[in-house]
């Protein structure tokens, strides 16, 4: 198994040769915390023996060593092969912060965080005041995950469209940053968001997004599985003939994961702005 860092979305591409006798394959990763997490869409996935598969991890943490494990099982569920590889996505010299759409990977983009001033941790409690007693009786729960307000900036209308798609799709969003930013990988449920023009009343495309959110646990990796960004209709429109496609692309993987010209993708489209 090999692991390559792809520059477009700073994801990790895993290439694995499936051995003879394989029925299913599972890719997982382990970071410095020691917690194992399945790569989204690759939890015990059916496999064809003696083939090569490519898996992409769009949620890979930035700036830390990650160990990936490929585990192959036969038809009885017995493990017949295990391989590991360790890789680190280096933090770029410029701010390497990513807003990651778990369901529509083509909406994922690098952003510039303007502010994330505080994390507000709610603690469910009940306070009982007792007559003739100064101190109340307090029953309280553990602190829950925090609510927060995130402000980030976009430069172009295309980035604006990707942000509104990712934040408005009703799916938890992942914020990925290097660990030195004090955030790391943070999954959040979007409670509300504002789109603001940085130049008030002007025609500049730059926008500020102010997001009210609540941290959530990582969604089940079997849910919100992102597919390839390129559809069959787009392939037909882009290449005149099958030979043209072969001449311009090294393999089918390069066809499916060609991000050139991709448009933001909505689960439920926003009303059009041209009618």
C-alpha cells in the first residue's frame, strides 16, 4: 500500500493491491491520539481479488503523523492481509485551513479564518435554593461539546458558492487546521450562518461568513460518503471521443477525480439567481 498527498484538497490517496482470496477491504487511520477511525466509505467494502483499488481520505488531519492500515478479509471474515503506511500532510507556509464538505467533496476549499474567539461549553444543571441554608444544592452533568462562532473569508464568487453549498447542505462540516492553530480536526453542525459583503454596497466578490455552530462527534464513516466529482454526463461533454479521453487522461481515476471546472454541488439546490 502507498499513500500520496494530493494538492487539490490536501487529501490522502491510498493505493492498495488486493490479494487473492479477498472478499472485503477496510481502510482505517490512527493519529497521535491512538484512536482508530475508518476512512469514510471504506468500512468493509466489497473487493475484487488481484486488483488495485484507490481510496481517498478527505478528512485526513493536517500536520500530524497518520498511520493508515489496510485490512483484507476473506468470505468467512478472517483477516488474510494487513498493511500499514505512515504519512504526514505538512502544514503549508500560508494558512492551511480547510472547510470540508463530507457529502460533496467538490465543495471543500481552503479558507482564511478571521476569528474563532471562544468556545462556549454548556453544563446542564439544576440549582435548588433551600430555605435557611446559604448554599444551594446543585445537580450538574458533564460539560457538553462547545458552541462557537466562526468567521472566515472567501475571495471569489466560486468560493462563495462553495461555502453556501457546504454550510447549507444540512450535513456536518469538518474544519481542518494544523494543530498549532489550536483547532485540529473539528466537526461541527451548522446552526445558522451569515454572508456579509466585506465592501459594503460594492461589487467586490470577497465575502465574510459568520457561522454559528456546535461541535459534534465525527459522523459514522458509512454515512455521507463522497462520490467522485466527475459524472458520466460531464465526461461526455468534456471529451469528444473515447480516444480523446485516453489521450488526455492517464487512467479512469484521473477522469473521475479531475477537479478542473467543477462547480459547487448542493444536496438541495438554492433558488437560481438568474430567473
